[in-house]
């Protein structure tokens, strides 16, 4: 799998309560919010975090998102390696194609490809 980005997914009670990340850490740009997930970014560096209350379609939340340029190949690779697929390869209503896989240490990873 070719990784093109990694984003930490932080569990929170309310994605709109991002004052610490915005005001103290300086992640002042809200790139998007779907109500249950929001990404806050430093506009100068592009560094960011995603705040997640509960995933909208997956049975478990992920600890991080690994972005790839070929999610179908990554899915085939994960299955061939025998890793547990937590959420099957899906094109989500918000335009992301993704799956969740459990690493051997138990960490749930969202492997995603963004269109465009």
C-alpha cells in the first residue's frame, strides 16, 4: 500500500467543542464537519487532527486514518494478509472510499481514498 497521508482520529463527546484544538493548539481552520467528525487544520503547516464522536457507518471507531492512492489494492492486500476487516470496502455517501482493518495490536485503522 502506498500511503499519501495519515490523520489521527481523536474521540470526543462533541466535535463542535474544539476550543482547545482551535484556540490553544492553533488548528484554526475547520476543513469540514459532518456532525460526527470534523477536521481542524493549521492553515500555515497543514498539520491537522480529526475529532470523532462515533463513526456514522462503521461498527467501531478508528484510531487513525491512513490515506492511500489505491484503496482497492490496499483492501486486497489486507485480506490476503489475513487481517481482520472491521468495516468492508465501501464508497460512503460523503464521497470517501474506505475500509477499516484491525492491526495485530488491536488498533482499528481507517484506510481511505478521497476522490478528486
